[in-house]
């Protein structure tokens, strides 16, 4: 899927360098994935990776990529899995939650409330804010990096991985359904707030523009609003 973008690399660590090398070896024609892998684990503390093999960290990121590689802005992608090496090619003694969604406030808090309600503990949190670009079909074509560079065609997405207590199939299904509901509810509430807050701000700004001095209007970039 294209070559190395050349845009990412703001905070390489020994772990991300090893994982990038692994990606370039296993998927030599997929530079976007290598960039994603480096951005995905860029902020993971060293003490969180000490007890986990590079192979299993790589496999978890691959599974997350499969969920979020192709999606649209309003999608809510949530998966709870209990990986088995024979079945999945990688292993964890715990279950893993994968979430991909638009970045909104209080996402992790909302997820943790659901986990607490189900009585499961969290043992690892990987929560990069990925600044990435998608094509018209929703497929990732470039990773800008967790810091971003202001590209208008790109957006910030929350890719959240949580390692939790091992869940049985029944608990897994119930937990996944509740997480989907929580993430969607959190996003809808934020969008409602955003619409209300900025809608009122715009009205106030236009009302003030009718009374403000032209030099002040120009300073704050609202000259055109006065003519509306």
C-alpha cells in the first residue's frame, strides 16, 4: 500500500524501531503500515512493554489495523478478543479490547466505566491519537504522525487498545455491545455539545459585530460576518 511516507518519525524509541524493522521485513511493500506501527506504540512506556514480546505487540497492532484500516468518520469500531496462538497466531493470557473512533473527550473514561461495571480490570492501555489520511473509500493512505502537521485532508482518530481480565464468550459479547453503546453515546453527546456551544458563539459573535468598531472587527477576523 504505497511507500514510506517520509513524514513520520517525531519520537522513535527502541521498541518502535524494532517493530518498524519487523514490519518492513514482513510487509516490505507497505510503508504506511510501518509508519502506523511506529506511531501506534510511540508513547508506550518501556515498563509496559518489558513483559510483552515484540511478536505479540506486533500481532496486537496488526489486529487493530485490520479493524481500522478501512472505515468512515461516523463508524464505531469495537472488538473484544481473547487471542489464542493456534487460532489467531498470537497469544495473551488476557482479553484485548480494540476501539477505533473519532477523537472525542472522555473516551477512555467512558470505556473504563463500562469495564468497571462488568468487573474486569485493565492491565494495559495503548491510546494513540493517530493523525492520518484516508481516501474516498475510507482506506488509510498516509500516517502523518501522532503530533500531526495540520494537513487539512487528514484527521485525528483515537485508536484504543486495552488489555483486560480474560473474558468468557458470553461476557465478551455483552462487554462488546456495551462498549459500542458507550462509545457512540459519548460521541453523540460531544457532537451535540459542540453544535450548541459553537452555534451560540457564532450568534454572539455576529451580534457583537453589529456594534463593534471596524478596526476591532478586522483584528479578530469578523469583518465579513458584519455583512451577513
